[in-house]
C-alpha cells in the first residue's frame, strides 16, 4: 500500500492465491470502469472510491463488514 492514511506506505504480506484473485479483480474492474474518476484500487460502480459507513453491513463488493 502506498500513500495510504496519513500519507504512510505499508507492506502487506499476501498469500499467492490472494494475489491471483486481486489480479483477476483488477482485470474485471478495468473492463467495467476503464476510466475511473479516482485512483483508488477498490471502486464503486460509478468509478469513485468506496465509502465506508457505520450503518452499512455490506459493502459494494458484496463482502460483509
């Protein structure tokens, strides 16, 4: 992760299967939103950064929070 919260960068260890799925996600995301309005990795259907709300039990990716 680069330039995350408070401008800090972090190394996050990932299992090889996680990396594989994130690559697949990236390909599909770029097909669905070829010109995003935000450089964030996880995007909404509108191409904007996902927003977290306390009241949301499920995010835009379908994962339970």
